[in-house]
C-alpha cells in the first residue's frame, strides 16, 4: 500500500501557482519523497525528488517540512498542459516505487 | 539520449492466450521495472530486473514473467490471459545506485483481453 495521502482532486487557475500537498507521516529517515505526474494516456513523468532539503528544478519546487511528515509540490505558473494526475511517493533508494491514486489537478483557463 | 520505448502500443488478445510485451531501456540505464495500470488506478508494481535477474516482485501470479537481456532491454510475458489483465502495461528504466531511484517511463502498451 502507498505510504502517502493526497487529495483526490484540485483545481488551479491558469498562471497561478499550483500547490499540491502530500502527507507521509510514517516516513523513515532514509526514504526519499518523489513526485511524478501522468498526463492522460501517457506514461508517468518524473518531476522532482528530495530527501531532507527543499529542492527546485526547471519544472517545480518541492518543500518538505522539517519533521518530514508532509511535503508540497509547487508548480509556480500552472498552464493548461499541467493538467494531470500527480503522484507523491515515499520510498527507499533502489526499492520499487509504490503508486497510490494521486491527485487529479485541473488547470482552468 | 533516447528514452524508453515500448511495443506494441496497442494489442487485443482473447482469454487464455499468451502475450509478450517489449521494452527498450533509456541509454545508460541498467534496471527495468514493469507496472500494470488498470483504468482509473495508479500503476501497480509487477517486478524489476537488474543484471538479467528478477530483483523484486509485486503481488502478481507466476503467469506474469519477464526477461532482461544483456543490452538491458526487457520483455514481459503473460500466460493464460484473463479478462482482468486488460490494462496499460508500463515499462520504466533506471540506473541502480546507492541514491534515489528515479524512473523513466515509456508510453506503455495497452492490452485488451476479450
């Protein structure tokens, strides 16, 4: 079973920041937080991952709370192409990633 | 660098038949994972291959089997197909290291069992 809890769905206005929360209260010290997204009928796409520190790349930012029990994925300026299912996954390195049902993000014009 | 490619993209089989799905890994990757995704669900882990050996398996029966070849490409075989095997089958490659397990997924093979 997935070790994370995410809202089923969220809406975001185009051009605004999309903040996707994830609860992982049972995370262990060596487990990474990964975010993937899946646009309809495509394979999942890697977005970002982190261990303890906040991370940023060209796609998004990942904010991990100090106690590591939750995190937020931030898409700074959401576009219609960001409409997708977003998966938050917690896992040790080299162990299989276990996907939950994710959050369906709808970006609205 | 080439990504992960899967074939065929779509196929239809009947109950009881056998199917083979193929996957070419991303250049530089040495590990392949297979996932099954039913409609409306997240991907479910089937198994992973590293150095041509199965290296982890999810809750799938033995009629799901696989191979990894020296060039790191892979096959997923499913025998005695059942209606519930209808799904999107996803292949993902990665480079096994001591750090994070970042997967690159292919577009998937959509299997319909009639």
